[in-house]
């Protein structure tokens, strides 16, 4: 794959290599993609946690009714 990133990004890549964080352009791009992937995963986890938090608030306020495991088992004859 051959990608032309343009001047501002090439300068960043060059600085990263000069500082010794990567040995070449390919390493810089690979590392950047891994960081980006981790950020996406962290954002997804934060969104799930926020959803859980909102659901728990509704349960605690009584807006959502819950049932015990025993009630569910009884209902479905388990």
C-alpha cells in the first residue's frame, strides 16, 4: 500500500522517527493505527458504561421494574 499523507503529516512522521519512537514510516503508521483502534474501543466501553448507568438510574427511580431470578424461573417453569 502506498499512501500520500501530505506535508503536515509527513512532518509529524519525521519527528516521531527522529525522536526514536519508531524506526521508519511504516512503524509510525502502524503504531498510530493501534492507538486509534484502542481509542475507539475505549470510547465504545465508555458508551456502554454510560448506557448501563442510565438504565440503573431508571431502575433505582422506579421507572423500570425488575424481577428476581426466582420470579423469572417460576414464570417460565425452570
